[in-house]
C-alpha cells in the first residue's frame, strides 16, 4: 500500500488544478483517473469563456496545458478507478487492483450529462449537440436551434440562448413544463421560444454538423422533422458519487455537500467541480475549486503534523 499526502480522484480541470497546487506545495500527490484525463471539457471544440484566451482554445488543448504544468511539478498520475474510500486517521482509497493511503482526499470525479440515447447524438457531440448553453450558445448566433427538456435547467438554458439564436424550439416529452412558475412565465412570454409538446428526439441527422432532428410524438407516434443548426440537451446531470456516498454526505441528487473551503463533513476529505453541490459546472469555477481544496488540504496537513 502506497502512502501519499494527497490523493485526487478525477483528472478533469478541477482535479488537475488540485494536483498542480498540491505538488507545487511540496506535497506527495497522486491523481487517479479512470479514463483519459481532461473530463468533459475535452469534447469542447472551442472554449471561449476561459480567461486568458481571447481567441478561444480547444478543450483538449486547455487540459493538456494544465496536465503538462501539473506533472512538471511532480504530480503522479495513475490510470485507475477509485471504487471506495474508507475514512480514518489515514484515509484509504480502494481501486480494482490496489489501494492507497492518504492524509487527505480530494474528490473530483465529475458528473455525466444524461444522454438522449438517440442515434446521431454521440456522432454530433461538439458539432451541434451540446450539453452546456453557457459554453456553446455564442456559436449559434442568428440560427434556429432546439432545447430538449422541461425542467429548470432546460428553460434557463432556453432563455439564455435567446440572446444568440433567432428561434428556439423547446422539445418536451410531457404536455407541461416541470420548471418553476417564474421560469415558465418568462419562457411563455419570450417570442423566440416555441414549444413542442409530448415529443421526443428519435434521431439527430446532419452532414459536418447538425442539420435536422427527427421527432416522435409520444401520444400519436407521428414522426416529424425539425431543421436546426444545433440541439442543447438538458434532461439531467448525474454526479459520479456512487462510490463515495456512503463515506461523505450527499444531497438528494447525489452531489457532495461541502463548505466554502470545499471540505466535506469528514476531516481531510474535499470535493470539487461538478460533483459538489451548487457547482456552476464551468471550467473556470472548477479550476477555482481545485486551487481552494488544495490550499485547504495543505493547511490541514500542516495542522495535523
């Protein structure tokens, strides 16, 4: 069993930033990533709202630069999935093949957007299919687009997208919205929004980018076509907290509850980025979370020594 000052679970921008700060502070730091480092941002063709890049930068290039900077200062990275954590004087992190002990743990396992599961969704991800209105809305200026969903997130996204798109079709599988009343009132008063009820997306078609949605009415089974330049999917977000929920406190949706220093209720365990409660789910705030948790972990370790 290997011992570390800090073990970070997850290699997205939040986790890599924690690794950078921890390693640079002289802490023996390990990052566990189950797949390719970078998280969801690697799928972004261009990130235009991250400070310091006025012409934008691809998600892959951005996380590659953070990775290079973090490993330069000694961050160790192992390709493995953490399947359990056991709090104690020294916290234990379990993977399929081994286990690690650490004075502190920073959970940065992220979240996954709920997918439609429709043909063409994966093919056109980043080429017209988006899960983040704040990230990608500006790419659809004066274009006709669609938003799928009927909850607060979907309607908030649709309203935000009105500053860019010329027309937005809100597609919802039910005959009424689930969003809060105030959001519904704003949405119904917005002339750029049209609502397509009792409908699901059957298929996403296009050429180099999205051109059309094939829709199905769930009551009549009627199939129709909707020409759009893009579709924003807002039907839910699932935090990857299933392996940690027994050790730390989570809310009803599974997001880990933390304080302003990113600390959970277990001393020495922190949670950052999309997996924490009330995350803004932006790369800039994820990086801020990562720095905050690393600084808090450093202070905690010094206080315990």
